[in-house]
C-alpha cells in the first residue's frame, strides 16, 4: 500500500477536464428541465370526456364468469367479505377479489389508485368532490335510472351526488353507500350509577352536568384517544349543535364560500376547550390512540366514550349490558344531529372495464340481504326497506333505533375530516393543540379554514 | 492477503517490461479499452440515472409548479421555495431535525468516546463479541420496528414509566410521545439508541489502531487522563469521529422511518421533521410542488452540513 | 494497553450500561409478546406463564409467510444484480481508463448524501407511468439504483488496491476485457463483494419508505414495509403486535448473529471509506 496515499478520485487530478465535463452536464440538465412540459399534463391526467357513461347500460349479469376487484379500508374487511359472500350467493358467476389498505391510507391513496392503469372496479371514495372534479369516477346516472335509485332517501342521495362545479349535495350520482355509521356517546352504565347520572343526557347542559359529576366522583368523564384524533368527535358534535346541519354539510361538500370559522363554531369549540380546561378528558389524551381508549373504557375507567357504531360489536362483547348509546346532545331538546356518513361510499372508477357488473353490486347494497348483513355487523343499513332484525334489547338494537330516528328527522351530518383529501391531518394536529390549550378556539378554526381553502385552491 | 500481494508483485515486476511495451503501443488498444470501460460502467450508470438522477431532476422541476399529482400543473416560479423559507410549519420541521442532531449525533459520539477512552480495548474473553453484537443490534433492525418497540416503551404503561417509578420518580411519568414538551426529546432518545452502539464500536475499533507507543510516551511525559485524551486519543480518532458524525447527522436530518411510525409528527406538529412532512405534503395532501421544494431544501441542507464536516475531519 | 483492570472499571460499567441500553427495547418487546393475548402488559415484567405460542398465533394472524417470501424475492432480485453492476462499474472506475471517470465518480458520490425523500415523489409517478407500480420489479429497480452510490464506491475502493499491471498483463495474454474481469478480478474481489452483499441484504430487507410508497399491497412489500399495515390492523392487541414485530425483525437478527463479525467489519469499513 506504499505506492498510494489516501485514494483520491483520479478525475480531480485532471481538474480542468472534470470541470469541463461538469459544465456540460449542468447545461444539459438545465436544458432538459426547461424543455420538459409541466408535470401532469401528459398521461397522468384523465380525459374527462371519456370518463362518462357507455352507450347502453345493462342490468343483466348473464352467465359468463366475471371478475371484479374491490378496494376498501382494512377496518371494513369483515363486513365487506360478508357482503361479497352474500352477493356471490345470489350471482355465482361473479368473483370479487378484494384489496385493503389501512383506512386512512386507503382514503389518501384512492386518487392515485383510481388514476392507475388497473384501477379496481369498485372503490371506497372518501373525498368525493375532489375525485369527481378530477374526472376519475363514472357518472352513475344511466344505472340510477335503470335501478330506480332516485327513490333513495334524500339525505342519503345527498352523500352520493356531486354537481358540475364539484360541489356535493346535489347533481349527478356517483356512489352508493354500503351502509352508514352513526356517532354518538357510549356510556358505562355502572359508572353512570356511581356518579349519579340517572338518564343519558339529551341536551348539552345535561351533558356538562354529567361530566362534572363524573369528575367529582373521580372517574374520567370522557375518554378520548386523541393521538388518532378522537378529540375531534366531541368538537364536531358541538359545532353541529351550534352551527347547524346545513352549515357543516356545506363545508364538507365544498360549497362555494363555505366556512367553518364562524362565530357559532368558535362558541362551540370554546365550550369543548372549557371541558379540557376543567379536566373532563383523560390527562394523556394526546398520548392515547382510539383503540387503547376503547380498551380502557371497557375496563370502567370513564363515563363517556365518543364513537360510532363501528365499535358497537367489540363494546358489546366486552361490556355486555353495561354499555348504552345515546345520540349527541343538542342545544335544544329534541333536535339531535349526529355525524353519519357512509361506511364505504362505493363508486366505480372511470377506467373500470366492468361497469355493468359493478353497478349490479352497488344495487345489491340496497337489497334486503345486504341490509341485514350490515346490521349484523352493527352498521346502519343503506337505502330503504323493512328494518332488518336485531336481537332485542341489545346495544345494536339501541343504535339502529337511534339511526332510524335520525334519518327520519334528517339529522345526518358529514364528518368534517372528510372535507378534503388532506384536511384530516390538519384537524388532528389542531385538536391535539387545543386539548392542551396550546391554541385558542379562534386560531383553531382559522387554521383549519385556511388549510381548507388552500387545499381547494380558493 | 499479503501472500497474494507479494506473489502478484513478483509477477508484476517480472513482466513490467512487457507492460511498458504494451502501453507505448499503438492508440488502438487504448481507445477501445476506454470504450469498453464505459460499457462496464453502463449498467450501473443507466439504472442510477434512470431511478435516481432523473427523479431528482423531476423533483427540481416539480418544485417550480403547483401540482396535485393528477390534473395539470400551474407554474409558480419561486413561490414554493419562498413558502419553505417562511412558513412556520416547514421552518419548524427543519428546526426539529436540527434539535434531533443533539440526540442522534452528539450524545452517541460523546458516549462512544467515553466508553472507548475508558476501556481502550476489551481483553475479557467473550465480552468483546457480546458487546459488538448487542451494540450493533439497533442498526440491524428496521427503523420502523425500532419505532414500534419504543412506542410501547414510552407509553403510559411502558417500560420507561416503569423504570421511573422504580427509582421513585413517580411524578414524572407520562405518555411521553403524546406530550408536547417531551415528544421531540423522546424521539431523540430513540435516535441516541440507534447511534450509540454504532459509534461505540467504531470508536473502540479506532482506538485499537492508535499506536500504543504514543500512549506510552504521553504517560512518560506525565500526562494525566484528560491531557492524554485531548492530545492523543481525540486526534487519533479524528477519522472515526468524522464517520460517526457524518452517518448520524444524515440520519438525523433525513429521518423518516422512526418519526413516521412513532408520532407521525405529532402531537400537533411538535415532532414534525422534513422527511415526514415531505411524505405528508406529497402523498397525503397532494401538494407535490411544495413537497418537492422542501425536498430540495433538505438535500441542500444536508450537503451544506456534511461537506464542511467531511473536510474538517478528513484533513490529515 | 497495559492499564489494570481496576482502572478500566468505570469504562466497563459504561460499556455494560450501553449494552443494556441497546438491548432493552427488544427485551421489553419480548416480555410483552409473552403475555396472555388481549391483556395490556405493564412495563417490563417476565410473565408468570410465558405464552410462547403467541409467536405462532402472530405468525398466522399477521400472515407472515408471504411477507417472508416477498422479502426473500426482493433480496434475490436486488442483491446479485446490484453486486454485479457495482463490481463492473467499480472495476471500470478503479482499474480501467474511462474518459470522464472523475465526473462519473463524483456523480455516484453525490448519491451518498442524497436523502431518499428527494426522489421518492417523482419516483412514484415514474414507476406508475412505467406500469410497475405495485410490482416487485419496480421496487427492485429502484433499490438497485439507490444502492449504486455506496456499492460502486465500495468496489472502486477495492479495485484501486489491485495492481493495474494485473489487467494489463492479462491483456497481453490475449484475454478480452470481460475474461480478465471474470477470471481474474472477480475471484480476487470476493471478500469485498461478500461484505457488500451482506450490507445490501440488510438494507433491502429493512427498506421502508420506498416499500410503502411504491407497493400498496402489504404482502408484496419488504417485511419492514409491511409493518405499517401491521400496526394499523393489530394495534388492538399489544401482545400480538409485539410478537408479530419480533417475528418481522427476527430474520435480520438471525442472519446478523450468524455473520456478525463480517457484518460489523463491513459496516465499519464502509462507513470509514465513505
């Protein structure tokens, strides 16, 4: 090794020629950059004109084997498998292969998955307005006419439709939901007895009284897994009450000039901030995720647990008769609003090659068999029809009854986390700040609104 | 290895006059040799150019547009870069990664130096292997798995709180990764864990290379421990320290796996680092232009930090 | 060094502390993994009745077998090809006269400090446009390219230590470039190639970011990449989560234990040369 010292790139000893090469390379790179067309103007974007309907629509599946792919969030694997099983019993020539990503990953990947070359035939769509604006979904009007989907409840149709400006709530239909979630407050009956809460709260004042009683009795009044953003549930419940259904739904549906940063909204958030200041939430809310919070609730650590019917079966398994469900309290008696949106809002990607068969599946979702499957899993059924059966007196029956009442009173509100593809991350971060009083209610809503407008390009 | 060397050397000196004749031969063989040299480089170069250099150029290009990844993009000039340098969230993410440097780099280097200086070499049979194996384990397991392990340890019911309670510091227990004041430090602890073993081994190996006679000379001169440390050990370990610093600094600035799987940047944005923010901006919020600008700034930052350090530690 | 054992006690204590610190998280995972399923373990406590079958259950529940296969396939796809390309390029840059070799080398060197985040976003779109999204081939190509800077640097450093006269002598014997390369240089380079392959194996197996971005189906990713999905699905059961994570870490740990001497030498030498 005596001949060489530390190995040095041989090029540096001929520094002038290296420099010459580098200038050549730099110029070449710059030229390439300048010459490149703007990203996304090529094959990436979807031709909106061809994203529409085929010439004729068939409702007959025939007997030839058909293969469909379905793309959904992993949390819904069990219920989707059951739906598919029921579907293939009815239509044996169809096989449906499934693909699951973790729930929030699926929501954020969906736009890219839909624009790939092999999109699924049926996909759960969360940011419906964005995706329709990008021309990535099939307009279902022809099938809606063929299957009579305009007879679906108005409140549900509102979740499926998008108009020409990309605003949800009316217009052409793009999706059908497999079922609905409904959110409210679960309460621990034995803890309620201990703290002296005799009836579940119907108004916000009653709720606050119950929270205070729980705090005095030394239990956690309301346990939230705010590491995964569960704190946004009670906040939205209050915003619903103060700002009203129309205002919140407009915001989620991306209606022009919609804003969440309203005086009523600030009032609502202030109330929840007060709860946090009073210690009504678990002290380690930001360090607990929702599954841990659920586990601790079943162990009797808290009085209330804000969640939806997706947790019903595990709560029932672990708490039996000890758990009850109540819709979010209202500011005035009798007008309860609740976050309720599709379990999986299934749409057909524009590039799918099996649209007729996929539409048969969508129609199946409103059939009695599918409705029963959804209820068996603790979800609320899609469409209309006879109420599917539930065991008497069970938690599920309680929730179904609450949901039926909600639909009748047209009290379904969309989740604010779904307003745009990326707004969930903002809600999450901001709620974590709010719970620890590191931001004010005014700044909280202002930050969310600012991000909303930026993401929608307003 | 050395026998081979000398055998080769023997052959070479024997045949060198032939080699000299070949070199002074016609231009033909040399040109074609240069060309075939290119052919040898071609596979590596093409795959590198296609999947590293070209995307890098694309990142630079994207940074000048506002793009959501699906529809056509709109040019915004330097707007994204301006945003990176002024937006509090983006700036704070850079600040966080600088803070993490303390834990990823400074603590492991100091710890490694202390162990290396105090022990010098391990003579106890078996302890050497055990030490090397266990100290290297953090580098072997995937970062995502390390994050899972530490998330569990930092949780309310986890080992960290258990240890605190055991030593009587009950009042200090908390959900570490969910606490605004301590989350970033906790992430830093994970970084220290990652780098400590690596630096310790590297520095111990480096100390083994320092000539024993220098230590003898220092001792004869009456130098105490500290004096020996600064005048003999530190300079002798210069290159190894440089390596530790470089490797761990890049890990701190570019960190993704650990933060992504442990805090996702939360609570709030108190542990957000550029790597995770780029992913979030690019793939969750579909703001490709801004994400690309941040990526470029991150790359420039890494270069700006590493190059001077390399120069400093490599000067012989 | 002739220091007495007593003088080295403080150092030994520190060393022991570092060892315990390094291994502690794994021990913590192990004790949690052995608790009865469905319970919430508290801290580190060896369970009274260790449930070793939890590992079997976690294996089945998390469907680890396809993950293992997937990682093995990825390693087989990445490591030999990357080693071959890098050895060829290292040979050219270290032994042959290649016009512009200085620039080429700097180009590869630059890649050593380039963070993955700098290229991951366009890579997604590029791979998608090539139709390779969600395929292992796409990930393989990306990883081979990502490893080129280090691998070329490593092999070049090795070939620089080989006497130039070796290849010239063989040229006189009438051997073609390729024959000289395969018959003479490669056999001599085997130790360097072997340690590099160990490192490439480790890095492929532990790849996370590229795996989660380029492949949506968790069972086609690397085992490390599958962890993201894993946590989402099984966060309910801390016990199973820890058991499954240990299983996912196990292959690298086992390979490491077998080859630990070579691994460590390779990593240290690689870092020093870098």
